């Protein structure tokens, strides 16, 4: 689905949720340039025509709702076998995520959320739409705190064919009303029952009914009583508990009659005059089938009966007869006196026993958020006894502070009653393990397994003699206590020895070489600069570097680098300029002249090329040495013409013969005499005619030439 375009206008971006019946995606409305949420029906329901029909009808009904606490439905559509509903996109969290993160929520926040849900339900009920699936998953909380109820009317689409296939219905069983669990028709009061459970869960962090299966949970909705909220969380005011008790009555007639009525109760329950109101009681809380004590009816004895009869008979038969007054009156007075004395004695005994047995009553105060000593003092002053004191760590509660008491505030008890307390202790912290010698990834994985967040682990790299990539230090240190939720771990990892690659300094000036070494923090050895003459390297340039070649790793503690710098040509070297005669192959044409030469600097060095159109001299600079003569070879248009040897002795003495320009008439005394040709390289470049001419003219006077010696340097 991601990347798909629904209805030609909704570009699906990412999946953001889903349930048993549908998946929810975030999409971009291309037409209106806004984000939307798209609920797409799962594929297993696309063939249930009744489901699809009711799904669309209910979605269209929900689209008619317009309320700030209800997610707006923009569009309903179908593309091939994809059935979808386009809704308002709310950026934030659903209530289920918030409850998991920080339940129990504050009373004020819970009431604020419940009030907005009730307001949304009131609007929907007035439009004859029943939600039927109120649960934290369907309550969205925007970044601005606005509550949005979503999925109105979708639950109505569940049919008998789909109720066993989808986890949506089963997953909501914890929020079912009893009538919903029975499978009978549900109405507005079912939504209010579910809202009561949501409020219960926000305030206690737990559900009122749990079971091993959805069926067992449904049966508990029908048959069992839930644990009262204030027993789970004593901080809940009685007025708030009353709302939960009323909304979660199993008999719908005893619940709120409308969402409006429940909303009014929510809006006033935190007023000072209501916080300590009496707990709600209901008529059916008295068990009609319980055993009762009925006073027995004692039968009259025969004597008493006959006496009574005789008395009545005597009253008739003795009429007119004289009676004896003395003895009868005396006996009667005696019996009356004894009876009165006995009654007084019994009353006195009862008064005494009552006085001795009756214990004064008192109300349990709240000792939450007090220190253990303060809580003990406060309870003792009211005649109460501190019982068991549990010491358990609780997040967010300082050590030694009471955060739970066995009887909630306001409970009436006899003096001398026992109150158990739970006191927060210092968090038991683990000790840091040794990570030395592990790779950074291995150490990081071990720390994550210990509950430390990956973002709290940092790497610090240092040079060391240890293997590169291994942990060589850690903070906190080994065996040091740490809090996994708060600790910041720094792992020091070896970079190996501190080395840098040696640069190539040959051919650089001494200043350039020094600057490059300084930038890389490579020191020069003491007396590390030496000078040496060279025919190959110009004066002032580095000739050699030692002991590191280019790109060799140099350690930080190196003793230094030594450089050999050229001092130029040796003293015996002679710089000589030889004037080479050249000309075109024919008058009026141009020829390409290429000159190669050799001297003390090397063999077959390229002087360059030049195009000439008339005879002329070209200057070639040579460096000669006592053991190294020079030569110059001339090629014209790619063909070797002549190779001229120049000896060190001739150049030094100024006896190098001058050569005539091509085409000039040779004089007998001007022919070249090349006596010393032993230094001409065996390259095959010497013109045989030139050598022969030189041999034939030995001893003859020199001809034209213009060799110029600059003398030794």
C-alpha cells in the first residue's frame, strides 16, 4: 500500500496502526495538500457483502458528525477490492499508549479526558449513532491536548460471519457492557459503561475484569463485581469513584440515563464540596437470598392455657362472690418489686459491659508522601497502630517516603486498628561489568542487554599500544553502581599507535619539506639536514629522505627524519653551451629539427624541437665532468643528421671546434677534428659520414664554429 495512490488523490505514506478489521495509513491528500488517515478494510472481509454494505453505511453516518472531540470522516471509497475510509489525521498518541507509559494518571487529567469523551458521545447519541467500541485505542490525544474519539459506528458492521474472524471484537472484550457480552441489542448506555471502564483504567492503571480468555472476561462482566477504584488507588476522591460505580452498573437502568447527565457529573465532581461526598449504594447490594434470623414463636403451656381459661371462668362464676383482698395484693406487689430490681440490675450490667467493651472510632488519615517517622507519629496520635512496613523501591518516590497505606483516607476504624504502610527504598543499582578487550560493538551490545539505552553509549577514541578497535577504558568504572535509566556510558577505544603517513619530500625545497613535516608533527632529527652535490638535482632541493620512504607509517614518538639536500653541481663540473648548426633540407622549405643530448646529468635527454626555414645555430646547455663528456644529436624531419661529441677537456680549454652552418663552403683548415669520441653513447645515432670526415681531417686547422665554454663551476 505504501506509495500507492488511492482514489487518484490520496498518496499513501506509511502505516501508523491497525486492528482486527482494518489497517490505518498516513497519506497525503494531493488535492487539498493536507495529511489524512486512511482506514483500509482487511482483505479477509472484502467478500462479505453484508459487512461491506454496513461498513460503508455506518462510515457515511459517522461522516455526518461534526464535533471538536470527534475525528472527522472526509470520504468513503473503493478501488477494486480495496475498501477505505478517509479521516482526519491527528498527530499525537492514543490513550492506550499514554496509559501504558504513565498510568495511573492524575485525577484532574483523567476527568478532563473523560469529559471530552462524554461530550463527543452526547453529540453522537443525539444523532442516533452508537459507538459500541469505546476503548483507549480509539481515543486520540493530540499534541495540543485535544481529545478525539475515532471509529464511530464501525463496530455496527460486525456480522455473525465476521465476529469470530476479527481480533477487533475479541480485543475489545475488556470494555464490553454486560448486554454487549450477552449479544443483545446495545444502546447509548453501553457506551457509558465502556467510558466508565476507560476512566477506571486511567485512574488505577489496570482493567476491572481480567481473564484467561475473552469468554471468561465476558462472563465476569455479567456475573462478578470489580475491585473498587479507591481500594486500588486511595488518591481517587469519593465523588470520582461514584461516577465509575454508577456508569459500570450491570443493570442499564441504574446507570446514567444519558451522556449529558454523566458529563454534568464529571464537570462538577472535583468541586471542593463534592470531594468528600458519601459513597453511592444501590438497592441490589443487599442480598435477598441471604440467611436471616427470624424470632421464634413460643407455644403457650397447658397450665398457662388452663389458667387463663380458669381465670376467665372465674371472672364469670365468681361474680357477686366476696374476694380475699389481702394475700392477692401482697403477692402481686412482691412480684412487681422483684421484677423491677432484676431489670435494673440487668441494665446496670449491660451499661458496665458496654462501657468496658465499646472502643472509640476514628477516621484514617492520609499519610502518603510523608516520611515513615511522620506517618507513624500521625497515626499514633489518632490511636492507630503501624503494622507491617514493606520497603520497596518506586520510581519517582524518594527513599523513606510512604507511597501506599492499607486503608484509604477517610475510612472509619476503631482506635487501635492496624495500618500497614509501604515505604520507598533506595533503588538497588547494578554494578558495572568489565568491558576491557572487547570491540566497541560487542561492549555496546552487552550494555544494551543490561537495560542501558543505546543513545546513552558514546565512543571516545585514543591512540594506544593496544590493538586498534578494542575497549581500553570505560566510565563508569568496573564494579561502580549505575542507574540503567540515567547513566551515560563512555567507552574509550584504542586507535592503535599514533602514526601518520610519511610525505614524499624529494624534489621539494628545504622550506617546503620543513613545512610539510611540521604540519604532520613529524620532527627533524638533530643535525638531520645534510648537503650533497648532485648533477641530477638542483641546488636547494631535497635529494633523499631517511629512514622513512613516502607513505611509510611514522609513529608519534619517532626520533626524527633526516634529509639530504642538493648543494648543486660539484666544483669540478663545467657548464658549457654548445652552438649546433642546423638548416632546412632545401632552400625555401621548412624542416623540423629535434635535438637530443647527453652529459653528466644523464643520457638521451630531450632538448626539444624547433621548425627552421634557414640555416642557424641552436644553443644547447651541457654539464660536463672530468669523467663524463657530452654529445649533441640532431635529427631533421625524423632522420638523424649528425651527432657531435664535446669533451670535458676541450670545453674547459676552449678548444671545441666551431661548426659551419649548412651550405657554407668548407675551408681546408676548418674541418672538424673529432679526436676524442670515446664518450659518444653506443646508440647508433652517430652519422658515419661525419665520423669519416673527422678522421680524414685530423690535424687540419679548425673550420667555422662557435662553441662557447662557460668554464667550470
